[in-house]
C-alpha cells in the first residue's frame, strides 16, 4: 500500500529530527576562525587550482567564490585540498576594468576550514547594472581574473543575454560546450542541475574517469568529485568569464532522489546524512550567499533575481522539498518510473508537491506581484505533459519530472493564467535533449490557450535518451513543437522588451575536446503572445 501524504510528512519530520540530534555534537565542534594563519608560501601547488567564480548578483554587489586547494583530489579528510589545518586570509581586489588598473574595492575574506577552505565574499556598495573584474591573492599566490556583474536598477530595460546549461558528466565527454558559451559572453550563465554526476558509469565506454573509483556518498568523496570537475579548463573559463546563477537537480546527491527518499530505499536517517554531505560540498563549490549555508540536510537555495524592469528570474529547487515519487514499490520502482492513471491513483493526488508548500507560495506570490516584462522560471526538470507508453502500450507518465506531480503543475499554470503573469518563460534541463513546448492548463485539449513557453536544454556531455523512442510519442503530444536528443550543447536567450530569442546551440562531438558549435534551431516568443515561433 502506498503511504499517505500525512504519513510521509510525519516520517520526514521524524527522520530530520533524528538526523539533527545525531549530528548536533559533530556540528558544535566547528567554530569560526578567530585569527588568520601566518602568510603562507604555496610551494606544493597552486592554491587557486579550482578557479574562481562570481554569482548571486544584487543591484549593488555579488558573491565572489574560490576555494584553496593546491592538491584538488585529497584522500585525507583532515586536509581537504591538501591545505594544512589553519585559518587563512584571502585578499580580493575589485576593479572597473579587466586589467584591474582602476581598483574600486579591496577586501579580505576567510578561507573557512569548516567548508574546505572555500571563500564566499559578499560584496556590496557598488554601482548597479555593470560589470566588474576581480582577483584573489593568498600569501604569494594569485588567482586568475574573473568577471562579476551587478543587477540593473528598477526602471532599466537594457537587453539581457542569458545562457543556461545542465547535465555535465565528466566520464561521458569533455566540456567544450562550456567554452563555447563563454565565447558568447552572456551576462549570466544559469546552471540548472547535474553539475556533477555522483555515480561511476559501469555500463558505457568512458571518455574520462571519475576519481576515487566509487560513487560519491560521503563528504570527502563529494568534495573530490566537485574538485575534479572544477579542474576542467572549460568549466573554469566559463565561471571566470560569466557570473553564475545555480540550482541543482538529482545527481548532486543521488539519481532520482526526492527529499529524504533514496531511489534505493535507503533508511531516511542514513539518506539525510548523505544529503547533508552532498549539500555541504555543493555550497563549498558554488558562489552562494550566507543565506545558503547548509544546516545539516537543509539548505536554502531557491532565489529570485530582478534585471530592472526587463526580466525577473525565479530560480527553483525541485529536489529538496518534493513529495516522494508516486507509487514506489520496493524493492523495484524506486525513483523515476512509468505509471498509468489506472496503475497509480497516487499520481493525481492533489496534496503532492514538486516544490513544497513554502517554496510554492513564495513562487506564486513573487509571480503575482512581478512588474517585469518577462518572468523567467528556471528549474531542473521537464514541466510539459509528456504522454509516453509503457510495456503494455498504455499511456503512461514518468514519475520523476512534473508528470509525476500533475496537480502541482496545474496549480502553477493556473496561477500564471489567473494572476495574468506577464510573459512567463520556463527554462528546464535534466532530460539530455532540446525541447520547445507550449504549456497549458489542459494539455489534453488542443484548443486550450497557451499559458507559457518551455525551452529545455540538452546535456553538456551526458548521454541522451533514445531519439527513435521519443519521436514515437510526439503525435500524442501536439504541444511539443520541437525535440532533438542526438545533440549535446546549451541554450542562449536574448531578452529585449519586445521578444525573447532562444538559440539551441549544438556541439559537434562531446568526445572531442576541440569540438565546434553551431545553431541547431532558433525560436522567438513575442511580448504579449505566448507560444514560440520558429525563427
């Protein structure tokens, strides 16, 4: 029998309390550093080997990130990144030009040993709507120069260029797509999840190999996985050149996990311990504000960014708060799987949520009160209805994306319609393919009005779903205007007051580190006219 939503909520609360009690003693052992160590001399490696990044922009500032790691892959939990236990001062310089000649701010940040000597310097008091450049120094070492931005002020409507990416599997290919996105110099890059892959691929030929040789399940292993990805030169370049907005999907923890529920039916207390380790490693490697500091297995990630009067981006967390995937049946059917309406009454349960009550209310309220011309919802998984077929050729739905939470999807799309939210556009990842979808309250009615447009980006390198299989589903899904799973790449959006122009950018070969890029398809959404038009 499938447990009720009330039982699931009670189980989650109990598991979370148990986890926090068990981890309180360990957490209390950490303390903020009171003094900095003597100025270090870095003779055993570059302390900035993981690069730099900027993100979380505001009208007058941003977050600058780095992590000291002269030996990025470390098997000693007491010296993550090969850094001797101590407290380190990291200086930063911010300038109004890329050569750092016109310095506007200098400061000092703590390389916090609690978080693997990562730095999250929150800077404010700068001019709105412009680029700045920065560099870190620590002892006798200096980082590369990076670029940050401040958000435009209210009233501004300058054009905005956004790139977004997802699903970069180190073992499946190189990250040439990141390099080509950096070449396009967007204002921001949005990472929609699967920044790392936690598992070791034992089924396919590998282009590169994950370190450690085991799945990441503990804090040292997650740290090493992020460190390995962060040493990739194309990823480093993208982060240095383009400020980042970041959210996660499942592989930052475990494939197809949902809240406290593992796809492998692990004990929730144990899985929350794993989630806490994964969330901490994520924070340690991302340009996030102090509001995102994890507390055990909990971490506040969803956020909103307002680009003047032109666009508002709502960045969602689709994993931490969601209800468990419908109709799991141990020992199989953990995580995502196909279910029909006949096989799974729970699928249509109106109490089920993709975002959790608090995040859903925050999103609805923000959208209802937004005065931006374009309202962008950036999130992790396919939102449009997708009617698939199971082994018996019955219409079925995948339980790990919004098709497993149709009542939550209907609530959101109904709210977009009834609140008359201006020009909603949804950006999604996860499914390793390009899609352009009309979003409707009633997908089964071809005459139902289009409420919003969804653009899905393919993977950076992760292998795709079978093209021939998905093409067979398309006649049953007339709201899908474009689908292509045979290409890897990324997506760019040029946003102006009059239109959003989306370009699906496809690389030639993810197994070639020098791969080229081309535009596969372009679409336009015009102000006041929902639905994408092929450009």
